[in-house]
């Protein structure tokens, strides 16, 4: 382990992150909302902390190895979440407790979208902007994590993308090509954000709301500047724009990169994960629409509007709402919630287990059925025309098993704090999948939960965003041995 290099990177990260306090300061001054001091103090604390960590090790130069990558990735989210919580603790309104501020900050940076805050319409504009910005910055980090770092660390079968992504080479060094990849991906991310903001603005949102919601849409975050979320605007056009950008942001950014570089869209429809992703969304939307109509919940036109928006929002793990799906009839709340376990595509800002893993598990299951009929046959699992190695399939099954095991352990932990079963299992699912809204007591917000439950859910958000193994590997004694 190269601890000095890791500290140097951490110091630089904190100093860079301190700069993100300046835009909300400008917003506060523009709207004169009285919250500028909270961001100013947070700016100096973060900058000074980063400088004090960086200065003793600023001259250290060593190549980073894969093992360092795990620690840096975990520190990136946990330390920045702590720094990001400062304005929420320091501001007079809402003046969150330490636990609530960490929860809100981590929820933003991991693009979960679970909130402990209510009365959003009455809060200072700068704080509302800051929450949206946290999600957007988290999304930027996730893009690099998902497309450049996780494939190289080989997390849960993601080594599948190691050769395909415009990312690091196949050795164990974290090479400068991550920087090149990051720049290209951030250009795409920024372009999508600008296009989304312009769309919202043209559709009738104020410029403030358009920017804020574009941040949360492209990051698949789900924070809003209003308690009623997207329903506040009651606009089919805004909802349609939101649906398009949620779907696009749930797609592997490696595909967007290829489209940007080759100026073609044909490769999207050759990608098995993309086709399966759209099929899942279409099938679940159709089932939801039929159930809503059969139960006379909405008239047909209204039913289409609600079904399309809520299915895309929940299945991509965005978490925006235009209807209270927790009170929809029949099996719909449960079905939509389970859809979030698949989440977005690998290499996107979406949460969940990722569509590619679900697809590989289904294909592997189909192979086992064929093996029962033809015991001696050699049947490869293929993605398109490409055979998938057993190593990748084992890694995917390992990920799936540990993901469910973590879910069960955290569910038991929440039940032990006194929560009812529906609230407990949906809160764990919503945070582990980086979805946001749950069912029962967490369908609107998480503010009523006890502090112990909130800390368990903070860990769930971190585990979900870091694809479980990235965090769990740090708990292994073998990781720390020389």
C-alpha cells in the first residue's frame, strides 16, 4: 500500500472539492437568502483540511496499484460525504444534526436521492441548489468509477468491460489513461446536462429549477427543489423530457463515448445489455399500465403518463415521482421496487445490480436447463456473438450472492432498531440500490427514522454505490498484508 500517495490524492481531492462551495455561495448572494456564511465556513474548513493532509506528502511520486485503487475509491465517497455535510450542519435553515447531514450528503454524492429534509419549498435557494449539485458531482465520480476503475479492479464480473471500455490498460497500474477517459466521459455528461436543462427551461421550468433538475436527472439522483418532486410542475412535456434523459443516463456511457467518437447510433442496437434494458422497461411499463387500468386507478391517457414516468424513474433508480406508487393497487409497488434491483446499465450513473448482471444470470440459468437435457454438451454463455468466460460468470454469481446476503443482514439490522417489515426491507432496498424513495414509513422521506437506522442506511448507500466488493475487500485482513 502506498499510503503517502493515497494521502496526497485525498488532500488534492478535498482542496478541489472545497471549490464546489463557491457556486452555492454565489447563488446565496444572488438570492440574498442568508446562507452564504455556511458555505464560506465549509469552504475554508475543507480547503484547510485538504491542504494540511497534502503538504507533508506533496513531493511523493509513486505508481498506484490496484490495491490502492480500492482504498482511494472508498475514501473518495466517505471523506467527500463528510466534507459535503458541513453546509447542511452550519446553515440556520434547516440546520441538520450530524447524522442527518451525513445521510443527506452521502445520499447526494451516491445519487441515491433518499432525503431527511422536508419543507423544501421554504428552504434557502442556495441549499436547494447545493443538494442538486452534490448529486451531479457524485454522478461525475460514478462515471469514472463505473467505466474506468471497476472494470480494472474486476468487481463482480465487470472485468468483462476491461478490454472494451476506452479506459485503463490491462496491467495493475492506475494509468494516466483514466484521465483521458474521464475527460471524454465528462464532456458527454456535461453535454447531456446542458441539453436536459435547456429542455426543461423551454418546457416551462424556471432557470433555477431547470438547472437543478437537470443535475439530478442526468446523475440518476432524484433530488428535487420541491417537496412534490416533478409532480410540482404538472406538465406532460416536462415529464416526457425527464423520461428521455433518465433512459439515456441509464445507458452505459461507454456506448455514448463510442457514439460521440464514431458519429453513429447503430451500435446501441447491437448491444445485448441495451436491448435487454429497453425490453425490461417496456414490459414492466405495459404490465403497470394494464394493472392501473384494470383497477380503475386512472383513465387510459393518464394511466400511460403515470405508468411510463414512474416505471422509468424507479427502474433506472432515479427516484423522481409524479404519483405515490407506494399506494398503487395489486402487486405494482412491489414489482416496481424489485425492478430497481436490476437498475441501470453497467457504466451508467444508475444504481442496482446492473442490467448486464441480470442478463448473464438469466443466460446462465438457461444454460443449466439445457445441460439437464444434454449433460455432455459444451454450451457457452454468449453476449451477442461473444462467449463469456466462466471466471466472469462466477464473479457475477458471487456478486449476486453477496449483494443479497448484505441486503438480508442490513434488513435484520433495521428490524432490530424497531422498524416495521415493509419500511425496513424497502429502506434497505432503496438505499442499497441507490434508488431513494421506499415504501411504508420511507415512501416520502427518511427523517422519522432513528439515528441507528440512518447509519445502517448510510452504509447501504456506500455499499450499493461501490458495488459491495470494493468496500468489503477492505475488511479482509489479507488486503492489509504486505
